[in-house]
C-alpha cells in the first residue's frame, strides 16, 4: 500500500475497499463515538455503503492529496484510526478541514498532535492551502487541547446540529478553530 505521509511514529495511507472492517471496529467503540453520536456505533452497512465509498471517491476528487487517511503505528503496524485533511464538499481547495478519530488504545500518546502537525505542514508547504480549520464539541477538552497545541485559535462557536442534540454536552454547542498559513509560518 502506498504511503501518503510518515511521521516519527505513524504511517498515513489511503484507505482501500478492503478496509471496511477497520472503520467498523473504530466506530463501534462507544468511547470513540461519545462526542459524535452519544456513543452509538455507526451501522456497519452505512460504513460499507456510504462512508467508505465517500472516502475512496474523495481521493479521485482531490487527486489523492486530500481526504481521509488510515493511520498505523510504524512499530508493529497497528491501525490506530484516521486523519482527515479535506475541503468542504463545494468549498475552496485552499481552505481545508483537519480532523482525526483514534482508537482508545492510541489516546494520550501524542498521536493526534503528531499526525495533525504533519498534515498541517504538508498542507501549507506542498498543497497550496491558505487556511486550516477544525471543529469539535465545546466540552471535548481533549480535541480542543490538540488544536491549541497545533497553534490553532478559537475562531467561532457553532450550534449543535439537530441530530446531535441527545449527546452529552450538546447544549454547549461546538467550537471552530483555525490557523492561517501566515500564522503557521511564524510558529
């Protein structure tokens, strides 16, 4: 499998049609899904019929440079989750979303920061990106901390979508962090 990006401890690659099981396992963990669905798993058929095909078509849409990338530990090759670097569906290519979803076993080990920093660096040095943004729930302190460690700043608050109102902390809404290329250069 072709490597998209390497860090000190991680390898990021394109997902393949054979990776549904990895995504199903990741999305079946209630702790992983806590701030996304209130802990409810994503139905396996949705992953196979909606999510994975969308991920794969993203590589074609954006020439393989942007999308959702499977993350593996270099030491042993364990799948730890995924990272995302992609524009809104109809958005400009120079404004991209950064995100990640990691297995519990990978939490607290600096992987979210390490993978995200490498994607920021690639976005600003190779991909012509002008601004990177990320969103999370206001109460998700772990993700907010990663965004702040990356030098991203709180740019806005966002309302909770109606389908997420049952999630713990949804009443506090979400937050959007951003970092522009000029700010990234100064760090």
